[in-house]
């Protein structure tokens, strides 16, 4: 991808490079979450946290200084679509956590996915190859929206590496896009193997790391060209801010930055501040959520109303061994999906309506536990046939485990499942 970025031009306009905060690059992720990106100003005084810069425009004492910023001879800001000190602080923190050279914050996780695909240099006639059980909106972007612009979209089962290589060999995809842990079936993909395979056939690799987070996985270190995150979810983690991020190599930053400016998907300063604030407790929250998810998965697997549980921490999960090797063997994420016995939409709705603690909400990664019905929410854009093809059954429910006491959550589930 770097060769493409250099050939097609650099960004126009001033940009502070959203690179790693070297002061904390070698520290533990818990320390990075608290400190990275903060207190990086040039003044001789500063607060403990980065201020929220609500101004849409920035001025300088001399026009030469402004000209130097425009000419990229010095770092600075002129207009908030180009970036603000608040968003730069967030981006430096995120790049440090993800182990990437740089990060660009976006107005949502889907904006980040769109920016990454544009930043990969796709053009009319190119093929984007995506994982078949990817997030529904990303599926629709690759399978429906991009083809209207002259690109080709193809979805495939990324758990079958032999069949996947046949497709790559025959189709020569320009971009390969997948989630390390899929949504909503919580399948775990062999990230290093897929990246190596895609590079063998000349593809740019984009990995969505939202479910695994940098606490469990750093796809950049495994060779991914671009990584995307829905910062809304675990990183911000409180259900009160919409944000996304794209992570890249230094050589690719300028081209991605140009795409960000032209699409206008920049993150606002208030959202950047809230995401940066939420980030500080991310390791504490996510560790507890992962541990709680393990308890919930074991409880559901033993429940008579449940046909099947999708959670990679269980020995029954088809990618359990791979998940242990890929994620470190201690934690397996905080997402649990399960299928009701003889389940259908009505049975799923009865469960959702009976919950007292777990919120029936179409989100994930918050401090509170949530549960949703994928066929009518995240994957509502897929037809009944498409849902069946990717393995989403009519009785599937997806739960995001929060930080509540697991015993209370199990009690809530028991009461709701009694309604089935």
C-alpha cells in the first residue's frame, strides 16, 4: 500500500502527524491508556488533561506562521476538519496502544471502515474481498454500495483457508477486509495466515480489531496494512460517544489524511475528549468484561433452553485452540452469541423483553451489558437467504458483557430464558 500512497499524492493542508507518543511507547498498555497523548503542548504550563478546543478555526500572531503550517513546515492547526489539538491527543494515544505508526480519528466506526477502503486506493474494477459474517453495515458497503460505484465485492468464508486461497488466486483482490473476531458469530480468524496469503497475491489487508481490541491483538504487528476500530465500543466504552479510527504506517498517512479531508469524516473535539477520557479505564473495563463473558458462556452452554453458544473461550468452539494461540490464552473477548433451541424471532423477542439488567440495545462494548437480535439490527440489510448462508439463525442472540456482577447477569438470563 505504501507504494500506492506515494504514487497518488500527499495530503494538501496542515497536519500534525498523529504518531506514537514516544514517551510511553514502551510502557504497559494500562499506563499508555492513562498518559499517552496528554500534556504534549509546547507551552511551559499545562493541565493534567488536554483541553477541548471547540473552535472551528485557529489563528497565529504572524501570517508567516500560518503559511508555515499550510506548507507543512511546522505542525499546527487552521480549521477543525483538518484536526484539533484534542483529536490529535486521542490519535497519538490510539496509535500508541495499537502499535501503529499513526492513527486518524473518524466520526464513527463505519466512517473508519469507509476511509480505510478509500485509503487502500480502490478504483473502478477492483475487487474487495470480505469475510462473509462481517458486521452487517460493512457487508453492505462491500457487497452493495461499492459495486454501484464500479468496484466489485465478494464475500467468502475466511475460516476455510484452502478455499480462501483458491478465491484469491483466481480473483486477485485489490483489498482483503476482515474482522479478527467476527460479528455476530464470534468466529476467530487466523489473522497471520490470512495476511500472509493476501500479501502473496498483492492485496492490501484491512483488519477490523473492534472485538479483540489492542489488549488482545495488534494486527499491525502481524503485518496488516490498515487497522480499523469502532472507538465507540470498548475503547471509549460508556455508550456516550460515536467515534472510529484508522491505523496505518507512516508512509501511508498523507494519502489517508487527504481522503479524510475530502470525505469530511473528521472527529469533533468534544467526541475526541470523551473518547480520550473513556480510554483511561479501558484495560480495567475490558479485563472484567472478558472474565465475565467466560462465566456467562459457561452458564449458557449448560442451560436447557440454549442450543449452541458461540464463544471462543469454550472448548466446544471450533476455533478454541486458534483463539488461545492468537489472543494469548488468558482471555477471549467479551462478546457471547447463543442460539435458542427451536428458536425464532418471537422467542428471541420474549427473551429480550424479559431482561431486567441486561439492556436490549443495538450496541456493544459499554459498561452495561447489552443484548440484541442480529437479524433485525446489525444484519437487517441481509436477506433471509444471505443470513442463512453466513450462519445467522432465526434464534440467534448476541450479548455484550458489561462490568456488572456476573451472578446478577446469570440470574437475569435465567429469568429471561424461562420465558422461552
